[in-house]
């Protein structure tokens, strides 16, 4: 049985951009807290091996000028998976949306969670179940090619690892400041991003 409205979905948190599966793409991912509700609404039954959709939740990204000046926007949708960390047992949605062509310059975007309310993944069968995030701004490096554009502005890259706030309490503030100032265009994270999940 496939149901919707089993959970209340929290606001988007820990929004980040990473390299995508191709040179021209990137992935935008984030986390949302799930709070169980007392009832759900059944919308489909299936006995097939593959089913229709194992998860009724999806991530949505709006990217483009429409967020600032009423221009055009592109919308991308990707899966959201339910994950529960064993120590605190708080269910979360892990969203990952692939953007097929990421700008090499500053761009605006916002994200939210969608819920599938019918068995088929058609545009009219989604509804928003979380608020949009604040409008975010990102800058993805100029895309990699076999013949680099030598006139392009150099991309400054920072490398970070281990966000343990007890050891380095100012690391997030430093990353934020360096990004806002334009000192660093891209941070590569080597691991240990999930310390203090509920702080």
C-alpha cells in the first residue's frame, strides 16, 4: 500500500551543492526532519515486484532569475530517501536533485519537499509538503572541457574535513564568511559532515 500524509516534513536544512554525474551537472542536496502523524491517506495498492514508487517524497529545486526579478525558472525534481540514525532514532529525508546544466556564474535557487499523492509520477500528482528554503545563491565552477577557456576567472577551491564543532567551533562561520566575501568559490568536503545531527 502506498500512502501520503504519514509525516510532517520540516524545513530544508544543511543545503549543499556538489559535483554531479557529468561535467556539466551538479547535485543539490539537503535534509529535512520527519515527524510521524497519526494517520495516512492511501492512494495506491500494488502487488508488482517493482511497485510504483517506494518513497512518496521528492525534492524540488527551482533555479534561475525568476526568484529575483520575475524572469524564468527551471524546476528539477529528484528522489528523497527516508533515513534514521540509530543513536537518536529521528527519521530524516535525504534529498538529492541533479541539475543537468549548472551555471558557471552566480545563480539563485531554492528547495522544498514534494509528496506524491497518486501512483504515477506526473506533474499534477505532486504537492508541496514543506516551506521553500530561503533563496540561496551559489557559484559552480566553470565547466570542465578539453579546451579550457583561458579568459575565465580562476576558481578558488577550499578543502575541509571533519566538522566536529567541539574541536573547531568556528569552522562553519569561517566557511560562510569566505564564501560571502568571494575568497573561495567552492569547498570540497573530505568527510565527517554529520557531527551533532540534532544541534
